[in-house]
């Protein structure tokens, strides 16, 4: 599959033969793909497919056990702590549950990266926070505590925080998970708006088909730790690979699961322990 | 056959548990070392120290603990006076009750009682706070924002504890002596002033400084265990409860172990 990517321009992210292990078990079995400048790549996959592990590896939370992840010309598998920090300042991550700091107001949450990494005046930071919150449709919510926000608003606030340092790459982990269809559509809308407003590259991990087909420039389908399809929306929709078809046509797995497979699926779905 | 197999497995288990224990202590040392580096060396290398966060922690750890520390150490001082009076009375030496209280509180009970209260109030809170942040991916979020979690979460607690626990200990020493004083005045023919005089005669500076040195060590142990347990929280809410319990139990054990080791060291070095 990977040979079909066009090599036009220098990709922002270039993943080659990426392997990730949790302990003895290999979760990702040699994944390769590129993300071009300004494009939105959607990583699709079922529960336990390894898509969350892939995202965690891309943002540097998991160390690859093999292969390379090139981000802005640096291989994060071998980057020093300082190089890694420089890359991280250029990327924003919106976590599944928002991951806002519960002890700080929404405004302070958005201001945190600015306070930590810039020497801007407090008044400038305040203005920037207001601009970022306005962009995600949360103007005048800066004094709210995260616990006072609804699920959708938390995700918007998390996007505002991810945007704080004007990143070149924005990562989304399950943007519509746990939201009702209307709120989820709102988040999709927001992603499309951001795509229009900034020349950002985005990597979105999701299992929501409708959302994926709406926001993606290109899609990647992961199954059991390997890429089984990659390409533009149409290519994916026309795929004849049986696993791809099963996923896209929402065909359930046969009822009786092999016990070992089921256990594997369960453990893969878990967040890794440290 | 089965029994023999079980017996043979015992050394394996002992070895494994010992290694695990050592790894745990090693983890604590690394975390404490990192926090100490960030707090004490970092600022001279242009790294950011977060004084507001440390101040916030100091309020929670120290200032808000004053009422409960006062009350408990006052009671413990009173209990020590009652218990030692029981024995001293029989020897006709009840006037030494001030000495007995002063020495036992300042050298041992003040630092220990303070440490145990701080474990219950703050050590558990550290584990719960960091554990919750772990479960809700906030620790991951810090990392992806290039904000090191140890510098952001642990170092301010480390600094606050290092300053506040010895301060609380001094206060606990004072309140313990006051507790003893209540008995001295009510039951041993002391006046308030003569009791304080007897206390200050009984103590040498060395007694106070060893107590404070121990309390500083306790603060490091409590911070390291609380934060370490927080960071090792797995997925799910029930894991936070496990971390909090482990933080309290392990802290109490390690504080008493450290106490034993240092009290022995002080004893040996001052014997001659």
C-alpha cells in the first residue's frame, strides 16, 4: 500500500516501518505513511487496532521499538530531549477527554503553553487566550472551570489550548467520541474551519466513518497493527479488501470470538502502563 | 511433590520481591533527585522554577495543617507527660517530667507525628492528584506541551514540603511542650514559666537540629512516594484509590524506616 503515496514536496510527518512494542508484544507491525504539508490525514480503525498507540507514538508518548518517525526532519525515535521539546512546541494535541487541567480555569489552561514557552506580557497572553477561545466558539468562557463545561465544550477548549502556540501539526484523538451527533458535527465543523483558517497539517484518529469522510483529505485504515488501506476518500470507499469492506460496511465480527483474540483485543484497547 | 515444588519456589519469590522493593526505592530516589535538581540547581541554569505553584502547595501542605498538627501534638505532649509522670512519680522524680516530655517530643515524636499527619493530608493528596491527572491524560497533555511533568507537578511540591514540614515540626514541638506544660502546671507543681525554664534547660540545640534534619528527610520521602504512586496509576478510577492507599502505607513504612536508620546513626555518632 505504502508505495502508492506521491512523493510531492517534503512531508511534515514521514513514518517508515514503524514498530511499537508493549513489553514482549508487538502492537504496530511496520507501519509506513506520510503526512503532507497542510493536509488532513484521518487514521481509521476499530477498537484495539493500534490506532491510539500510533497517535501516542507520533506525539512522542511511546517510544518506537523499530523504524523511524520523521517530524519536521527529525527522527523522534532518536531525538534528544531538547529536540523533542522543540518539535512538541510546533505541535498541538487534542486528547480524547480534553485533558484540561482540572485545577485551572479554561483561560489558564489555554494560557499555560504561552506562559511556559514564551516571554509574552501577561496582557498579551490574555488577548491571545481570548482570540483562541473565540476561534473555537468559547468566547467569554475563560473564567469557567473545566468541570463546569459540557463534553463538547471541553473538547473545544482543548483545541484552543492545542492551538495556543500556533502549531504546524494538530493531532486529534477521537474528536467525536462520547458526544451526541449534533455536538460531534459541531466539532467536525470546527476542524473544517481550522483547516480553512490555518495552513496546518492535521492527523485525526477516529472510528467515526461519517466524520472521517467529511474531514479527511486522505485516510489510513489500520487493522490489528497494520495498515490495510490508504488513499483518498474515493480510493478507500472503492476498496475491495474484505477487512476494509467489513469496516466501511459495518459488518459485525462473527459472534464466537477466539478467546485468545478477544483477550488480545481487550488488552490492546487499554492505555499502556508505565 | 507439590509441597516440595512450593518450598523450592520460596527463594524465587523472596528474590523477586527484594528486587521489586529495590527498584521501588530506586524509582523514589530518581524522582526525588530529579525534583531536587530542578528546585535547587535548575534556577541557576535558566530553568523555570514555578514559585506560585510552590506557594500554593505550601499553603495546602503547611498552613492548612496547622490546626490539626497543633491539636494532635498538644495531646501527644500531654499523653507523654501523663505516661512519664506515672513512672517518675514512683521514683520521686516528678520534676523531671518536663525533661522527659521535651526530649521525647523534640527528638522523636514532634517530627514523627508531623510526618504522619502530613502523609495523611498531603502524601495521599499528591497521589490522588497526579493519579487523576494520569487517568484523564493530563500528564500526557503536559508532556505533549513540552512541559516536563516532574518540573510542573513534583518540583513545587518538593520545595513546599521541604520548607513546610520542618516548620510544622517546630510548631508541633512547641505545641507538644505546651501539652506537657498543662500537666506540669496542673499536676506537678510547676508554674508556666518554671516549666518552660525546665524544658529549655533539658534541651540542647543538637536535639532540635536532629529532629529538624529528620523532618526534612521525611518530607522528601513523603513527596517522592506520593508522586511516584500517582505517576504509576494505571487506567481507571479504582486505580486512583489503590495509589492513594499505597502512598499512605508506603510513606508511613518508609518514614519510620528512615527514622530508625537516622536515629541509629545519631546514636552511634554521639556515643563517644
